[in-house]
């Protein structure tokens, strides 16, 4: 699915871990907009890590998870809420719940990428859904300039039903645009952050957010998308009083890395010296044996 970009960005780093005193477990720590955040372990049950990160609660083991918070799986709960918020009339025209003022916009962002990319590349769903390839082909046949036809297709019942069937299945992985849709459905403020794909300096950027202009910083849920873009995890802000410990742990990790690097080169150098001495010894031994044989022959 496509990522809904924003202009938000920040600088960050990824040390080897943060001390137990800060996080309570070994965890990655990042810096975004001048503040540190600890990346908390988040359940990937049912391949719904996005929902576990968004609406899950912290359990006794320190993991964010939806387990035990509802009788339904998070994926089922979201589908049910989405079906209540988006319905259609007798003419199969999509109707959006007016209590969600921006739902139409968020839904179209998700569906446009769904029919344009997901249905094209997902062979698993092609074999299990009702003619998804035909939907993709129909989408491609729409003239790029025909915004009216495009919107009519995206807001059709057949596309909505296909999308619901897809996201109901465990192999389907939610993307950033869908987290924004989910946050809208659940009435939450969310900001997704992830390592930059364009820069190699550990920059942390925000590929998508849904934040009310009057929302307090404490009301914003931070979700971290891993470097391999396959997992979402909840983030918690590090208290200012603990930031010095984060810096200390970062310096410690860098020092350990440097020591390991130097130790590795020292071992390599010693191996090279040992190999050289061994070859010299074997050469001298071979020369001595040859001289002895020559002397025996002359005698």
C-alpha cells in the first residue's frame, strides 16, 4: 500500500540498545524532533502489528498487544467498525458516516493504492478473491484525466467488498495510509515515524500522521516502522530525566563497537604474523633438508 507523505522530519540514531533503567528491557531508542523515544516490543499476532501498536495496551511482559482487551481479534474489530462507518444504499453507492468528517478522504487514499498496486502484485489473494485481477484491469482502463470515473470506481461496492475480504485475511499487512484510516475510525491521534529511505545518516522521518490541531503532545500515539518496513511498534517518550542515561548508553555502545572493531583487526594482524612466521620456518626447514640431502649425495 502507498505511504501518505508529510513534510515532517527529524534526526535520529539507532544505538544497540537502551539500558534497563530507562526501558525495562533492551530496546532500540530513536530521536525525533529533538526528543528520545523508546521502541516498545509490540505483538505481531494475526499479522496485525499495526493495530496492536495503535490500540493495544501494555501487558505484564511490557508488550503492546490487543490480546485480552476484546473478545474479537483486532483485525475483526477494525473490519466491523469500518463496515459500520462505510455503508452503501440500494444503488450500491458508498455512504460515509457523517460523524467521521474526513473519512472519505482517508478511505480514497487507501483504496487508490489498493486497486493500483496491491491487487496487481498479490498472487495469494488472486486465487482466493472474486476476480481481483478484473478490478485491477478496470482501474487501468480508466483515463487518467477522468477524475469523475476514477472516483466512481473507487467508491463502488465491488471495490469496497474486495477490500474488506482482503483485510479480513491474516496474510494481509496494513500500511501507513491504513493506520491513518484506523486512527480516524478509532478517534485517535497518531504519528508514524521510520528511518529515512533516501538518506543514510539515521534520519527519522514521518511518512504519515493524523493529529488534531488542538491535540496535546501526550495524546499523540507514536508508531515506529522498522527498518525492513515489515513491522510496526509502539513508541514511548523517554522522560527528560532519563535522557542522560540514553546518551551514556549510546556512548557505551559506540565504545563497545569500536573495541570490537579494534580487537578484530588485532586478531587478524596476529594471524597474518603467525602465518608469515610459520611460512618462514617451513622455508628454512625445507632449505635445511635440501642441504642435508645434497651433502649426503656428495659424500
